[in-house]
C-alpha cells in the first residue's frame, strides 16, 4: 500500500515538474511554426514549414494508409493529416522542453536542429526556391531563443537548490516566487498569443487574401470554336436528392497531394512537350489561349471513390484538344505514354493513345464558364474522358514528357497503384438515403451511374434480393458523362427493405458485384442501401 502510494506520489510530482517544461517546449515550437507560417504569406505557399512538412509526410505515407484515410475521411483527409502532425509535433516539442529543464542550451540547440531540418525540407520541396527558407529561418531563431527564456523564467526560484546560492545572494522569499511565476506566465502568455495570432493569420487571413486573388483571376477565357451541347431537360430525373447533372465549381470534389494550393499565374505558366518527340514544343499562356478551344461535358472520377461515394463530378470543361498539341510535337512510334507533371511535382502516366485518339482529351483552362478555380488547377490542367484522375487529370500542369510505360513511373504508381487505370462502370443510389423512412405509395429509388468513354446503357435495381429490374434512364448527354436513373416502386409492404444497383455499359460491361478496395485500380461492388417503408 505504502510504496505504491509513494510511487504514485513520485509520478505525480514528476508530472507536476515536467509539465511546465513540456509546455515551454510546445510554446517554443508553436512560436517557430506560427511566425514562419505567417511570414510564408510573403513567399511561396510551400514556404510554410507546416505545408512543406505536410507535403513530405503525404508523399512518404504508405499507400494503404493514405487509401484508408481518404476512404474514411474523404476530402477531409488533409485535416486528419494536420491533426496527426500537430499531435506528433507537440510530443516532440514537449520532449525537448523536458530535456531543457536541466540543459537549457541543449534544448535550444534541439530546436535549432529541428528548425534546420525544416529549412532543408522547405528548400527541397518542388514548388519552393532558396529564398523561401526565410520564414522558417526566422521562426527557428525565435523558437530557439524563446525556449531557454521560458524555461528559466519557470524554474528560477523553485528548481535551483538553495545550496548553490552564494551566501551574499538575497534569499528568495515567497514574494520573489510569485513575481517569478508572474514573469513566466507573462512570457508564456506572450508566446502563446504570438503563436496563436500568427498561426491564425497564416492559415486564415492569408487564405482570405488568396481567395481574393483567386476571385480576381485575370484570365480571359477564349470563345469556344465548338460549344458544349446544350444539356437537355431529359438529362435529369427530377428527383430531389439526386446530385445535379453539372456539379457547381464550389462543390466539385477536390483530391490532390497539395497541402497549399499552388499559386501559378498565367504569365508565369508555360507547357513544355518533350521526350520521345520529333520536335520539342513550348507554349506560354498567350499562345495557348490563341489556339482553338472546345467545350465538353466530362465526368471526372477519383480512383479512391468508395462504393456509393461522392468523389466524382461533372463539369463543362473548356480547353484545347491535347491531341492537337501532341501532333505539333510529333510523338515517336515507340512511345506509349505521356508523363504529365504539375508545378508541385505531382505526376500522372496517361496512355499516349488516350491523348491522341478521337476522344475529347483537353488541356483545360475553363470549368463551367469560369477560369479553373485555383484548387482545380488554375491556370491549366488535363481532363481525359474515361480515365481516373490520378492517371490523367494533372492540375497546374507544366510539362508533358512523351515516353514509355517501361521507362517512367508516375506518383501513385510508385505507391502501389496501377500505371493504367480506365474508369470501371459504377453506379450509386442517392435517394432514398440509407435508413430513410419512405411513404409506401411513393417509393422512388434514384441515383447516377457512370462509365466514361463507354457510356451507361442500362441500370438495374434489385429490391430485397428479388432480382434485377430495369430502371428508367435519363437521357444520355454523352458517353463521357454520368447518367441519372430512377425506379418507381409500388406495393412495398411497410417495414425494412433494401435496394442494390448495378450498371451496364454500351459495350456490355456489367458492373462487378465483388467487394474490393480502391487500391490498385478502383473499388468494385454494388451500392446497397436499406430503407423503411411506413
Ligand atoms: N497536380 C495534381 N494534379 C492532380 C492530383 C494531384 O494530387 N496533384 N490528383 C489527381 C487526382 S487523384 C484526381 S481524382 C483529380 C481530382 O481533380 P479535382 O480535385 O479537380 O476534382 O486530380 C488529379 N490531378
Ligand atoms: Mo483521385
């Protein structure tokens, strides 16, 4: 009983004496990151150590973990990453603080070492230059200077034992203790306020300014030589809860590895087409905009979309046909792939054929009548009908290398995903929502189906395992867009029911019912929901 209690007391005391030093470490780290983040506003977005480190972590995270995070948190995956980084960083910083209780100089050196590591990470990011290390350098100096100050403000009267005091030194009375605690609280409060303030500035004020810059995006879209087909009223099944045929830009799903959206201005943009070509071609934005542009409705899909998921959307894209760009360069016969690269280093491998055949692959500059939003690739990106985004839809694209699949590998292929990934036929039930209660005389099951480039020919719904019934299809806009469907069901008894959907393409491919994870080439399985009839 006794020894246990005193051990507990010792641990308790240990905690009481280490917690403030750990807190000092966390404050110093927050000061480093906060000031650097706020200063990064004046430099490239990737110059914030938070963004640079996050980018590195994203690249180094095993594909299976990333996939699980994207499947679980969808487009919130970056928040999850930041929270995980915050917890990890706080632990490391706390440890440095505790170490600094006895060795203040060493702890300052530790902060400096971490800072130098961050400087190197920032410098090595694909979207930063040498000057972009300045914010991290400044933050490091502040953090390394603050830690010993905070630690000594905390420990001055209480930790230094009286034996070490020279006899002529005044005795620390309780008043001195209180004054010292006040000094610590003052310093700590100031450090906390500065870190919170700078972080809030770095993450919000700067992003507001950036949004303003985005709104003012001064790219004037060319008038298409070939306008998109008008979307017929019959393309919609007119059921509340089914996603609209055209996805508005601000609700279009966003998936990419960029923690900070690259800021690439049209005047700084150029595209280089090189590799296995007869002649290298380089093109700036004025030259691109002077070329004939076409408008096409194309549904874009993410390979990580879980069964029934919403990582897809349809937009009217305005762009110049990639086929014609490539024809200027003249791909060599042995080439079979185009490796496209983004300003932030992301790469995608697209079969050369998908960029040269008759399909409407675009180097897009417009999305639903506006310049591409920055998040979606401003000022230029690729859109290829029939392929998942990760092997085709490079945003902020600046480089096309004509090459071969046996010579080059793209970002996600290096992480275990297939090098080639045509879209698999898929379908989703939007209405009713899972576990909804429905009134018995008006059961409408509805949703969408997609099989870009092949096109959806049939959709079938199975109620309660009683066999497939044909759903009514909305008008097909093109084979490259999703297709809405509905099934009006009568005579369902009150109680629980289930509905399962599958789609069949024009070429006869039937959506597979085998449940399989997205990696390596998209999830398969039928979307099934349960609902209650009242
Ligand atoms: N530069 C860049 N482009 C990219 C990606 C990326 O990570 N970086 N992700 C791709 C993936 S996986 C998908 S699904 C689409 C998504 O495009 P969206 O964000 O405009 O919907 O972009 C593709 N293009
Ligand atoms: Mo994706």
